[in-house]
């Protein structure tokens, strides 16, 4: 098969790495890709939301399958675009329709869907500028902490946990009266705070059947022991030690299967990855959010542990034969540690030379590029999250330490990473990043 992968981050490099292992993958293209994907595929300088240019590339390169990595093209309707174009309709698109992608594109839509199908989630109300004063009064009478969420896509920055009433009212006003998150914040979901531990679960579905992928836990805060500002993700581990058979059964019965039944009942066209952001409260699962794609950096630990041909799995989803597929998991733990630019998630500089990539010894670890680009013979930084290293180990601690060992062979100006990924499962982890 000729495959086009949409995206240019660490998630897409990990996908390209896994796809390339398949004998079913004839030619692989990535749009726009990065300095890592170009080692595995042909990068195409195309925006992820330029559907006209994507369509032209699909026809030019005789693409059989398009796999969509990030959320924006899905929410913008790339699946529908292909379905509505007679010359593209034969191409298998791995991703949901625009209507189904609203499960990620609108938090209010997702919460209403969960309520309809009995999926456990936090209590909530939604407000717009039209009932702003009602929202202010609702917040005043709500117990703290309280969670405010911009309804639409806000690049991972649209969720605010408020610990005092002054902050909550001020943020609510900033979102609705002063457009803090632009169009994404024209509607605000006000949600009860759940105190527990987060984890990520993924399935591949065709809207009727599904297969469960390895679970993961990611680490969003920039600082040691989950302190500091939220980021796109500083690292991830898999498996999750507390995700035992009892909890897994609850999640499948109360979360996954009602969601898949809901997709089918509402006739939502869905082919591909579905992410469940879970909060585990006293061993009880609650859904924080749906994502209509794989997470980043969770993909960088989920795919290495996935013991199946990824192209075969994608074909089964596209052809409605998932019920014939069995997924196995690599028995060892996996950990990925992300190296970021100095200043991230605040202002940061790009264009810094990355040293040491050609000096890394042959190991089982894999370097996945994210914000990188090639200039001549040099690889330069090109984003906040620059690259990550994924490694295996008998325990999470050993996998993390192996990734750190590789990262310490690399260098770019301002480079920083956390050394305590998986810390709550490993009391003896080092806790200082490199600056």
C-alpha cells in the first residue's frame, strides 16, 4: 500500500516508525513531517489542513490510505472531504467524520454524549455570553476547586483549574467577555473537579467493533513531581501499574463499550483511534475527555508496546473486519522522555543545532523527532517539544533511566527534560532536568 500520514510531531514519527515495519507498506509519505520522519518516508511540505494540496498529493502519489495524526484536520472534516470527492472516495481515511470528531472538537457535545450513554463523567453546566450572569452565579455557588473548559479546540490550553472564587470568576469573564481563547471559548463548560489520578486509554474502532491498545500515563507539567505550567506532554509510561484486571473490566464495561454503542446508535462514521482521558477516583473510572486520535507523547510508548502489524490493523478498521484481529502487547514496560526548548511552554527560540544524534550507540531505544527540521547536514530545533526518547525495561524505572541515558548524549542550547517521569511508581528516580 501507498500510505500518506498527516502530521509532523512526535506522534507521527512514532506512527511512521511503526508503519515502516509492515511488509504491507510499499511507499510512505508524511505531510508535513519533520527531520525524523524523513529518514523513514518522503516528507511533503503541505499543511495538515490544506485539503486541496493533500488531495493533489494523494492522486499524484497513488495513495491507498490516509492516516490522520492531529485533531485539527479531523475536526475540519478531512474524512468528509474525501467522501464528497468522487476521485478520492476510494482512499481509506483513518479518522472520524467531522460530526464524530465533535466528540473532541466540542466539550459540550462530548459531555452530552456521555450523559446520553451513561458514561461516568464529572457534573457540569455550559454557558455562553447570552447567559453569562447565570454562569457567574453558578460558579459563586459551586464548591471549589472548579474546572473551566473552553468548548472548542484551544491547543491543549483551554482547561483551567481554579482553586479560589476570585480566580474562577475572573477566568470565566476573560473567556466569555474578553475572548481569552477566541472562537474556542465562545462556550464554556463549567465542571466539577475530580480528585484522582489520570491515565490514557486508546482503542481502534470502526464505529461498531473495537480493539483495545496498551494503556499509558502521560506527564503534562513542565516541572519535577508535576509542578509548574502545563505542557503538551513531558513524557509517558506504559503499562500503568494501577490499571489492574478489576479496573480494566470497569473501564471496558462502563466507558468503552457504552461509547462504541453510542457511536453506532447515532450513526456516527468513525474509523480509527479513539482516546479516553480517564480520571481514576478511588478505583472508579470517570471520563475527562475524548480525543479522536492518538495522544502525544503517549503514542511513543503505546506503539512500541503494540505487537501487531499497524498497517494490517488500520486495514481491518477501514474494512470493518476488526472482529478478526487480536492485539498482543510487548511484556516489557516502555517510557518516553521529552526534551524541550528552553523557556517552553512559554516563549522559546528555535533554530538551535541538535548535537549528538549521530553519536547515539545502537540500542533498543528509539529517538522520535517532534519539533525538528533539517538544514543541510544539521538538524535544528523547530518547536517547543523537540524530540523524545522511548525505551524498554523490565520495570518503568529502568525504561526511564535508559531514555535519560540516551538524552544525555544529545545537546542543544536550552535543552531541558524531566528526569522523574513515572516518579510515583519509582521512588528512587533522579529529579533534576538538564538545562
